[in-house]
């Protein structure tokens, strides 16, 4: 791919303040995309924006809780006012609460589903209209290995990510006539803040690594490069699918 293959494209990325969201933002920045970075942590978002600008990319910060209809609408208004359009939407924001189903409160259950699933609905409803009619569009939904397999104490997370895979497939068919592709990326064990409790526990860390045929945690930059390809013109015939990037876990 050309080094600046996304030159001039506008990419809206949720959960861009850290981890996989930051890695994807920087991969797209290096390819020339203009970035609208969305999250709740202003300081961390500014760090991502500064790193993107160091790659000669235009990057702006938009504070929003993407589970809030009102805040998503306000972010839409601000982003469109600044950039005029949206060509790429990466729905990365999400949370995980690990506990037994009998220990969940309804508020906790709803918080996981709102963060991982309803936020995608809200973002797509706001930004898809700004993607149509341009002959080019890319939507990436961060699904999960838990869309395909699961573990104990992951009920809410697995439910939300499996549902998101269904959204991805249906939306791909809905938007195909507009040349907007919709795909999922299903990361397995990656060295992110979400997985820090597992990585910092020697016993759990060894247990997880033993399940990975490649024998290591994934690097966030690897997801960044996959996202870059899926957002590029070279991936225009890929839609309605989900790509596992899990070190071979599901193949084992």
C-alpha cells in the first residue's frame, strides 16, 4: 500500500484514548487520514492527537460518552462542522466486567451492553448519513474473540460482542449499495489496559499464554496495521466478515 493511501480521508474513532483505539488511530494517521478522536478522557485523547500530529496528520479531540444519545449527536455536529464529512468510522469503545452471572447487577449488565453494542448503533446512526453518496466508506466494529468462543464470567461481554458481530453482518448488506464496507476485527489476548488484571496475575497470565499457539500476547500495533488495510481502497471487496487476530487461539 502507498504510504499516504488514506490522504484526505476523515476517520472517526471511538475509544481512541488508549490501547487498540490509539494504535488504530496512529496507523491511519501515518497513512494520511484526518482524525476525529472520540472518548471521555481528555488528557489521554490529547496524547493520541499529539502523536498523530507528529506523523503529519490532522487530529482533533471530541469529548463524548458514546452511550449517550445526546452526546453522540453533539459529537456528530462538531465533527461534521469541522471536517464536513466522514469516510471511516471505527467503533472501538467498550468495557468488560468479569463476574458470575448471579453477581451481576442490572446496572452493570446494561453498562456493558450499552458500551459495547448500543454505542455502535448510536455512532452508525449519526455518521452513516455523512458517508453515503461518496463511493467510498469503511466501518470497522471491534468485535472480539468472545464473539466466537467464551470463558467463564464473560456472560455480558460475550453477549454484547456476539450481538455486535450480527450487527456487522446485517449492516454490511444494508450499506453495500453505497460502497460502504462493514467489517469486524476480533482481537484475542492483547496487551491492553483491559487485560492488565490478567497480565499482572502470574498464574492467570501463564494460563492465558498457554492457550495461545503463538505463545505470546498480541501487540496493539498488529491490530493497527490490520485496521489500516481494512480501511484502505485495497480492501474494497471485503465486507460483512470478521477477522480473528488471536494468535491461533480459535484454531487450536
